[in-house]
């Protein structure tokens, strides 16, 4: 009886193992099929082209679970409390002016954190983000080039991308230090360095990770993890102009702007 009982245990354990292996295999096949079904470029890399809704991120330290444009499926994992340098603390606690009220550029990552959607247009050698906010665009070069050595600082920086498997890693530098990284007005400097990681979760959702490094403002990197949702067919970017009916600006109610301070 003892031998028979032991045999039953062995048989039962084997059946459980086979069942677990089958379930794991099915899950693996399901995850693989989700990524296999995504659009791809002629070179085999994922094609992220489309109009994407995304979280409205007022404050990079906080979580969120809603798309800015009302599409379902977006989420945002905030960084938690930020660690400022002495200069960062001075900027954060000092007088701040929202330069966007003067129709100046939002800045690269901040433009992607407002409620308006983003369209991605992609070719094998480059990818372009089209922002509905202020109808601006930004190009990411994916042809193997590096950042130019004589880069002139600007509002949106200079971006190059490389592939790690099916994940596009975007490296951006060359900022002018005149923007905030979010609407809460967390500061940045000309030392800002941004790294983004974009990949498909399935055909309708993108995984988006962004990390900011700015040693002049923060003692350690800031990281957010988000989910973008593809908008329905027929939903396109709309015309957006900052100046139209901006009564606060037209009637001179804005304070003086000193971006060099």
C-alpha cells in the first residue's frame, strides 16, 4: 500500500507539473501573439504610427489612471517625492512663471503630458512626434547617428533613437533650461537629459517609460511609467493655436517674463 500510495503521489505531481507547464506555455504564447500582431516596418521593427491618447500628467510625482482625451486604458505611475539639489530647491521654492501663457514652447516632455493627443509618424530612419498642443513636432533620428558635438541648446532638445529588441530607446539632450518638466512647474536646466523607452503591450497600447536626469536640479533621476492607448479610427489631431482668444495675454494681465533668471 505504501508503494501504491507513493506511486499515486508521483503520478499526481507529474500531472500537476504538466498542467502548470501547459498553462505557462499558453500564457507565453498569448503574450507572444499579442506582440506578433502589432504593425511592423519593412525592416521588422515595430511601427508605432498612429494617434495616441495618453495620461494627462500634471505632476510627475503622482499616479494617474485616465487618458487626457477620454480613451480607456491609460495609466501613469509617478516618481514619488523628488530630491532637489540646493539650486533645484531655490528654483522650486522661488517665483515661477508659466511661460506657456506667453505662447512659448511647452518643452519636450511637458508637451507630451498635457491632455491633447500625440500622433506618431514613423519611417525606418526617423520617427516624428506630432503634438496637438501648439501643433508642434519633434523628430527622433533612428539611422544610427549620435548627437552633434556642436549642438545648440533649444526648447525640445535633440533626440536619437536605437532599438533594443522591439523597444525603441530615445535619448534626448541639448535643452535650453527654460522649461519645466511638468505643469506643477518642477524645474529643469540646460543639463537635462531625457531617456524614453517605447514598446508595444498589444496592438492598441504602448508601454512608455521616461527618465529625467538633471544634476543641476535633482540629486537622482526621476522616472515615470505610463500606458498610451490608440485612439479610434477617424480621430485625428485638431488645429490648436495658443494666441486665439487669449484674453489674459491680449489684455496685458500677465506678469513680466524673465527666462534668464
